[in-house]
């Protein structure tokens, strides 16, 4: 990873999203907070409809840049417990968004990743759901309220069959974690 690229990314990300900070130097691991602030999810949350009530609360996440970044996307770990069809909490890589997989391009920036996370909160996709009880329950409710909003859904009223993919949760052995490198100086008393 090119350190100058890492610092440029950090500067741009901090300018766009001040609630996201690098937690190491050079900046390869970030933690931040986001929440859904508008749209249909916010309206449903005001009506106290679960799981949308959780999506408007502050959510913590971590971005970890892989050694091959920017050729490979960051690994995202959701840190706040959340019932969401596309997120499994505390498992690296268990955030389902195409930009974090097959749609990743080396010219994308970390800001694009954070925008994709906002998008997951404002428009959950119950058609690609993780094989997890919380995810499956949240997906049912999301489908009931017409999500995803971004696609025109075809109702198959003739046979009442819903079509969706159930995605296995990544195991820790499948996810390559970046190596943590810490640099520090121990300050002590200077003896004369």
C-alpha cells in the first residue's frame, strides 16, 4: 500500500465524514458512526416499526484496508448490534453490498464505501439476505414494507412465491485480515 495514497484517502474521508477516524498510522483501519437520517426508513421508524427503529440509531462500524488495497476492497465489520438483512454484527466481511465485492473498482474511494453503508441503512435489500435468524426476520419485514426501493419489484401474485438469495455468513478463515502494525514511542524519565 502506498502511504501517500493512504493519507490522501484519510484526509478526503475526514473532510466528508468527520465521525470516521483512523485508529492506526499509517491509516489502514478506521472506525466510525453513521445512521439513516431520511427517507422511507425514517418514516417507518417514526411509526415505531422494527427493524427500522434501529437503522436511525447511531451505528458503529470498522473499515480495514487489505494489504492489496486499492486492488481489493476494504473489509467492513459492523460493530453495533443491528437486525438487518445484509449485515451480521461483529463478523469481518459480513456486510453484503456489491461495492464490497464484485463491483469493487481500484479507483473507488473510502467515501464510496461509507456512502454504500448509508445506502444499506436507507434501503435494505431483503433479496440478498445472510443466513442468520436476525437477518431473515428483518428481511421479511423489509419485503413487507416494499424494500428494496431502488428496484422495480415484480409481484408474482399468481403463486405468492417470493424470490431471494440466502447468503452464507463468511467464516473468519475466509476473511483475510490486514496485519496490524503499531508504532509507538515509550516516554520515560531521562536520567542525568
